[in-house]
C-alpha cells in the first residue's frame, strides 16, 4: 500500500455521513459525499465556497493530492435536508467539477443564468440540481433540473453527471416528472406515466451550454414574468422573445400539461388566461424554437 487516510467524524449523530464517490485526474483526487449531523467545518477549508453546514444535512466536495494531503474542501446544498439519490458521479472537465444531488430546502439555490432557475417542486417533494466548482473550490454555477413531480408518486429522483472527451456534459437518472426534460427530437418528447413509476432520462449539454455563462445565457437574464400573483393574465418580457418565436407551455402543480398559448416575435407579450386558469400554482415553461427549455417560472393565480 502506498498510503491511506481516514475521513470521518467520531460522532454517533454523524452516522449518516460518508463518501459516495470519487474521481481522479491529473490535478488531484476528488471526493463527494454527505455530511449528516456534522458540527463545524470538518469537511471544509477556509476560502472555499462554504465553510459551515447550512442545513441539517449538507453535501461536501473535497480535493486531495496524490500523496493523500487534502488541498481544499467545501460544503454546498440548500437550507434543509440534502441527499445523493444518484450514484454521486463526479464529472471532471477543464477546470470544472460538476456533481448532482437532491435538495429539500426552501431557499432558491440557482445562480444567475442557470438552465432552470426556479425549483419545480416544493421542499416536501424535493428537487434535483447540478452544480459546478472550479479547481480551487469556488462555485461556478448551480441549476435545478427536471419538472414538477406527480404528487401521487412515492418515488425519489436521481441525477448523475459526466463529461465526454469533447467537453459535452451529460445528465442521467430516474424521474417521475412528465415535463421539463425531453426535447422534440427525443425518443419520448411527451412522456405518459399513468402508474406514477419512475423512468430514465438522458440529456446532453454542449460545452458552450455547460458553461452556464454564455451570451445566450446573458440574453435570458432579462426574461421576466410580470403580474405574479395574478388572476390568470400575465406578461412575459425579454430580449430573447424578439430574437425568435419562443413557445409558452403551462403545467399545473402536478405536472399536467394544460395549454400552450400562441406567442409571437416581440419583446413584451401579454397572455389572457383569465377564466381558464383557476386558483392555484402553475409552472410556465419558456422554450426556444427547437423545444429547448429556456426558463421556468412558478406562477400563482388567485
């Protein structure tokens, strides 16, 4: 044996902690896991993204050199319970470390320009997310992924991450969401899941998209939904709306598709859905001309 090191806290309340996966490249050794019941900054080092646990359970990412010395560590996650229901894959790219997880907090973890900036489910049902760090432990972006879960489902969701040799980022796992994942050129663009059973998904982001900070993302930053809450009438405004004819799709809180009102090429567009949308919570999906999900808004009608 060349070397060995132990990682963990001698505390019965931290029994849920542990390493879920690791990966290695020429820059170092990376460990990804759950910090449950850990007090203080055991899994974190000064100067990284987060040095203290925010919720009762956080996730952690550590980097070691090839002689077993820890170089840095950081916590991350929401203000509630965080978990790893996937395999805990660590995707290593060019100065980019991407991991996925599950969060059940009430705060919004997404960063500006995220692929999905609004959590599609409440804290009880939880949400999957993927987040990127640079090689020094600084967070680059965090985005939610997927759509609203079927409220009758008892199954959890999973998310895993991987890069290929060309820098494309892949996400895969299982879900009961019936929206927010498939594109029009996918095998099952409109999944029907009457038994509320989980099914698999696979998505691909180009190297440009996986940066979550390109000019296209900058274009989306000003895309906003006005009049929220409202009586069913709402307004969308943003530069991307006049660049292409985007699609608007409305789903209820259970993930059921309700309508796709006609849109046009204009920066500001008004939608009259009064009388059609009853009191409740709705998810407004904005898609581009190729059915790529650009942004999701959570809208309240009362």
